[in-house]
């Protein structure tokens, strides 16, 4: 497998000679595929199933996005997020959101230093490479708003001073869709900053049995200690450079624009997707293609990630909600009506 000697090199250094069949520069994305395989191998030491979740988490990481994971308690939302951070040799932070959490508890605050007679900035837990925010909807709106700047611009402004985050910067947030007492719904502006919203389901019966077999003699889940860091920030940066160079045809860009445009003109939707959603679809489809060993995007890549990219960016009309519609129903219908590029 060809390795990149310099992960910071310019994209043209990554490209291979022109392929006569495709008429363009080809790139070797095997490093992206290999990184995914290594990370999943480590996670599967503890986690049963959840392959789609792992794929989407790595795809988001490789395009500098953030992920919101929603699911009922006990299906390994937090565990998977924590273990994927463990597979990367970088700084990790976990923040438990609660109703009494203040913005300064997240981003940090300036403290007066008696010795120097000046204010010193004490960085909050958001200053890490991978940040797990557990039950993000438990904190009030003013604390959630503290994430707006850092998630979009990867910087924090406190008392007029701006502090940049180190790369990679990846936010993983979880929330429980069932228990709503004492929670604060995330505003649309906050949701739009997540590349994916992943809705986790219960494991199958076979997976449930496999979980019982694996942990029948390991009540404390000691196998978590077996998960090792197998990639570095430099590896992540190299994979990002490769994903960025994945080829996408103009007709597929038209396809993405058509999907997003239709969400804004659907009579079933009160709110359609923003231009940020179009960019998210393009970036995520490139990542999915690379994770599957291809240096070009196909319509299947776009269709595969359309729901996790769009489901939290659209709002059903009250009439459709009362009829029991889900956002997936409307999005599936939009995609079915559009002609697939050939």
C-alpha cells in the first residue's frame, strides 16, 4: 500500500498520472480505506454491529464535520463515540451537558491573576481535538449557543480575544429522543452545524445474542482496554487531503442541487435545507466514495448519505406531522421523483 510521506503536501502531489480511460488524474485512496478498516477493527473489539455509524463517523472526520447521534439509552451511542476517540492518538474531552451548565463551563473564562495584575484565559473542555458532548439537549439555549462559533469557525472568542482550535477538531454529540423532561430542543441554527444526524436503532436479535455471549464473563467491559490508538492527526490530515481530491461530475453536482432545491419547494416541508446542506452532501459523498475505495462519486453515494445529511435540516408541515409522516418519508419521495444521472 502506498503511503504518503508528507500528509501536508499539496493535492497535486497526491494525484497520479492521467488515466487514458477516465481522461483525468487518478488518486490512490487506499489509505482512506485502510484507516477505516483499522479503526473498525479496534472498535469491534468492544462494539457489536454499528458498522454504518462507524462509517459515517469516519466520513465526517475526514471532511471536518461534526455528528449528532440520536437514540434510546443503552445502544452504545456514548461508548462508540468515546472508543473512536481512543483509536486516534490525540486529545479527547467529554462534556456532560446539564441544565445548570454555563457557557463559561464549556469554552472557558478569563480569570484575574493577582501576581501579574492581568487577566489570564483558562481554556474550557471544548479545547480538545475530539469532544464528546453527552446529552446535548440537556443544557439551556445560552450554553448551546456557546457552540455556534467553535463548531463553524473552529475558534472561540472570549472578552474580545480569539483562540483557535487545533486540528483535527471533531464534535460528537448525543441526545435521547424519548425522554423530553428537562431538555431543551436544539435550534435549527445549531442543528445545521452538524454534518450528520445519525438515528440509531436497536440491534438485531443475532447481535443482541452476540453481545450477551461476549460479556457474559466480563461485567465490567474490561475489553475496552484492548482498544488502541492506531492513527495520528497527521493520518487524518492526509486522508482529508485525499477525500478533497475525489472526483465528482458536474451532473452529480446538479443532482445534489436538485435534491436540496426540492426540499425548499416541497408542500410537505415547512423548512427546506440550506446551502450548507448542499456542501455537506458534496463533501460527505466524496468521503463515502473514498471509504469504498473509489476516487469518484456515484449517485449511490449521494443517495446513501442524503438522509443523515438532510433529516435534521428540514421541518415537516404541521399537517404532515399530524398524519404521522417522518422526514425520511418525504426525503425518500423527493429522491425517487428525481431522475438519477447516468
